[in-house]
């Protein structure tokens, strides 16, 4: 994943993919930001990723993507300043969102830009995590 990267500068977020595809959005256009925990620690199939939901697209960003430290700072800022940042759990990621090993879907998320409609597939299944 060395060629994948996310960067934040000048009030914009940019996502660079290995195939030179790029997406850029204004931070102000971010509708919601989920720090997502999927799977189960008990079964040993858990993974972490971030979901950035915009008006027309959604970014699925695995935990160890280059630049994710900047993303975590943005999450913390949004968590304090707005109602746009959430930590949530999901039983399973949709198969089309996962990496593949040969032809089998793995458990880890695959870095990608998806249509906003993909978020609707899981929206009702997300469970917010509240820290006390």
C-alpha cells in the first residue's frame, strides 16, 4: 500500500490511489466520518478502517494507509467541534469492500472510492460506540 496516500492541506482532503486515481474533497463537504471497527475480536476477524462520507462518494480507508495520522487528528477535531465524527462497529464489511486473496474475500478493507449509495448498505447496521 506504499503508493496509497491521504493528505490534508488547505481545508481539503486528497486521496491518492496506486493507479494514479485521485479524489479531492473540501473538509466542509464531509457529511460524516466513521472510525469503523468491523468483525469480532472473539472470532479474530476484526479490522479497523475509516469511512469518509461525502455528498456523492464515500472513501474507505484502511487503518495503515499513509497519512492516516493526519486523518486521526481531523477525526479528533471533528469529534470536538461538530456532530460529524463517530466511532462505530459493524458485524461484517460488505464483500465488495474487502481485499481479495486469489478469488476469496479477505477480512481487511480495500482502499477505494465508492459511490455514496454504498454507505446506504450499512447505515442501518452501524452501532455507535460510546466511551465513558
